[in-house]
């Protein structure tokens, strides 16, 4: 019975190192999406007709989704 409870608890809570990685990712995203950093990419240049700031914001967003997926996928194993 105790091993079953331990199994359930291990499935409910992430390991500490995975939580730490997600917290670091969140802090990095707060910095990446901050106004001073975002305005570095606010220029007249365009990539495929889109302003650089949009390319930057969507690229950072996509990379953060991929990184968080990898972290959660490793936890699930």
C-alpha cells in the first residue's frame, strides 16, 4: 500500500530539477519579452515582409514551447 502511495505522489509532483528548469525558462522568457530587449528588434528591416519584432517574438515563443515540451517529456519517462 505504501509503494502505491509513493507511486501516486511521484506522478503528481515533478522532480525538483525539472521544476527548476521550468522556473529558469520562465525567468528567461520574462527577460526576453521585456520591453528593452524586445525593442532591440524594432527596426525597419523585414523578413519575408514581416517586421523583425514579430519574427523575434514568435521565434522566442516557439523556442520556449519546444524547450518546455522537452523538459516535460523527459519528466514523463
